[in-house]
């Protein structure tokens, strides 16, 4: 099972370091991954049933943040 909260923290920290180093394109990418992981962590906290019995995300929730946000808003 993925630990999305931990992944969000790690990606955010790495993105911040890259941003400070003026590597903005790479930082932007990691900030997006951090947002996606954070949203998945929130969704799991609200409804653990979005996980399969083995602890993976249900296929409907294996989305990138732009589509996942739309799914979450409609949820």
C-alpha cells in the first residue's frame, strides 16, 4: 500500500529545495505530485473503501491531480 501522506511530504520538500535552487520546471512537477498525493491521502481518510483489499487505489481513483480534483469535487 502506498503511503500518500508521506509521499506528499517528501515531494513537497524536494520541490521546495528545487525551487530555491531556481530549478522551477522540476519544482513545478514535484509540487504537482505533492498535491496529487495529498489529495489521495485526504480521500483515503474520508473513505478507506477507495482502496482495494490489497491496499491499492481502486482504478477509478488512479488519476493525476487535474482529473482527480474533478472526481473529488463530484464525489
